[in-house]
């Protein structure tokens, strides 16, 4: 919230109407705005608490649940079902559609198209010969007949009959248009003065002597109400902050500090005593019992093993020892040392 005071602007001289409106409006607006501002600040605090404690963990849980229930199954479906099926369908389409179409285009449609192109070229050459040798002379003859039988007589009729008649009609139309323009101008001037006298002048007087003063008064009232709302909102912010701090301090001294004192004074020493008197001896005793149980189990296993060996000897006798078989592996060669006679120098020395 913005609690800083705005920059002070140079004050303009104000009239008595502004001074008379300002204080009652500010008092009424302050009384109306303070509860609204306190309720708003409370809703903001509750919203932040809900967002941090409820909505954000809930959103994370829903995100994880959506990932587990939707994203991972869809990824697995895409990776292990759609992609292999698409690859198989693509290969089938290539084998069943593309290869036959390419074969059909290469060995059937392309030769047929070339034959049609050759035929079309022959037909075009024949039509071009017919156009140049037959249609062109006939067209020139028809144009000469149309020019001297239609165009020349039509031009003569237009120049000596239609043009003079059209000029006469245009002159008469201009005279009628001027007459109508004079009549419309006179009617327009009359309507203008009637409208000015009956509508414009009364509307101008109403605007100048009624609406403008009323608008100025309403502007002053609206400006004062806006200023009052701004001041009331800032004052309500200060009051709301003070009330919030008071409630926070009260909650701290009523609930937090007693709980902290109980934890430090009672629960923590009691937990230490329980840990030192009960839990640690119990843990030592449990470890000792575990060691004793492991030793007893080891002794029992050894006893069972010896008893089983004695029973086997009593029933089947002592096991016969196997004869040692000589090993037929090559003897490893000794490593070369300074005493070995594998070099020429040591051989000469021994000799």
C-alpha cells in the first residue's frame, strides 16, 4: 500500500463553496472507508496465508498427480505404441502405396503423357497452319466489311445527329439545375435561421447559464470526494496497520510466548530426562540383547554343524582320502637375474 505523502503542489485560491464542502465530505468518506480498508487488509492476509499454506501445496500435488496420471502415460503411449505403430504404418504405406504409385507413374503415366504431348503438338501445329492460312484472311475481310458497313455510318450518325441533340439536352439540364439550386439555397437559408432561432440560441443559453455552473459545482464536489477518498484510504491504511500490529502482538503474548515458555521450561527438559533415563538405557539393553542373541545363534549353528558331522561319520564312516595326482603343468621359468647365465657377459665370467 502506498502510504507516502504526495508531493505538495502550490495551492490555488479556493472559494467558500470548496471550503464548506471539503470537511463534511472528508469526515463522511473517512467513516465509510475505514471499515472497508480493514476488511480489505484482513482479506489480503487471509489470502496470502491460504496461498502459502493450502493453494501452493495443493497445486504442487495436483501437478505431480497430473504428471503421474497424464504426462507419463501419454509419454509411454507415444514412445512405446504410437511411434512403433507409426513406423509400421509408414513402412506399409511406402510398400503398398508409394512404390506402386511410383511404378505406375514411371512405366504407365509418363509414357502416356509423352504420347499425349506429342499428339497435342501435332494438333497445335495443324491449328496454327489453319489460323495463318484460313482464319487470318477471313478475319481481315470481316473487319473491312464491319468498318465500312457499321463503324463509318455510326460515326457519321453520332457526329451530325446525336452530338447536337446531346448538347441541347445538356444546356437545358444546366438551366434546370441552376433554378433548382436557387430554390434549395433559399429554403436552406430559411431553415438555417429558423433552426438557429428556435434551437441553437436556447441550447447555447442553457449551456452557458445553467449547465456550465452546475458542471463546475459537480466538478468541485467530485474533486473533493476524490481527495477525501485518497486521504481516508491512507488514514485507514495507518489504522489497519496499527490494528494488525496490535493483534499480532496480542496473539504473540497470549499464544506464542506461553507455548514457547512451556516448550523451553517443561517439554525440552522432560524430553532430555526421558532420553537420558529411558531411551538410552533401553537402547543399550537392546544392543546387549542383540549381541547375546547373535552369539547364541552362532553357537547353536556350530553345535548343529558338529552334530551333523558326527551323525554322518557314525552312519557312513570316515570319508576316504583321495590320492594326490601329480601335476603335469610346465614349471615356471625363473626370472632373469644377475646370477643367471643367460647373457653373454655372465657366460664369459663363469667360464
